[in-house]
C-alpha cells in the first residue's frame, strides 16, 4: 500500500506500489482524454466536463458561452499540464511502463506538488461525477461491485491528496 506523502527537506516524498501507479496512470490518461475532448469543443454536457469546467453564468447561456470561449484554452492547457506532471513524475522515477512487483518512490518539489494537488482535485471531481451522476449508458453497465470499486478509488485519491496537502503545509511552515 502507498506510503503517505511526507516532507523531506525541500521536497515531499511518497512510495507507490505498482498497482497504484497503474491505477493513477490510467485515471490520469482518462482525465487527459476528457480535457482534450473539452478543448476540442466536446464533452461540455458531460457530468465530469461540467464539474471540471462549470459555467460562469448559470442563468445566461449566451454569457456563459462567451466566457467559456475566452477561457477554455487557458483552463484546458493548465489542467493538461497538471495531469502531465503526474505522468512525467512516474516516468522520471522509472515507474512507466509499470513493472509488476515494483515499488516507486517519488520526490516532488513544491511546484510539482501543487500540480499534483490540482490534478488530484480534477481526478476526484471527474470520478465523483461518474459515481453521483452516471449517464444512463454508464448506469446500465455498472454493477454494485463496480460502483464500490469506483468509490474505493475515490477514497484512495482522497487519501493521496490529503497526505500531499499535509506534506506541502509542513514544507511551507519551514
């Protein structure tokens, strides 16, 4: 099981088991695909897309679309860069491609830790939208065991993000 993030000098560190690297990588790649779809003008009505890119004006569709038109490129680039940082970290630490039976220690400076935090927030928002507001198609495909598995992933992401936040707070307190 993952060893929680801890402050180590001017960095934060954690260890991930191979299955955890695999799950986080897979979820991050799915997040990137969603972000890319939104950047291309799709997935806006999707529950996960709506959670990641909520409308700026709830009662004025025209103003909301105008605002979106001017901000979506910067927002998608930032979210994509945050997700890229997670995958780059695993690549930089030799965890990709995933090697079964391998534990990977990661070390993040403050800037990369903040990127991880934002990406973990996006992952949790998108995963929660799938659990709380599944499409009819998804709801028909999900068994109770699948929903339980998704909830377990959500809880694990919450743990990862929580320990990362605490470690960065310790780093900032120095």
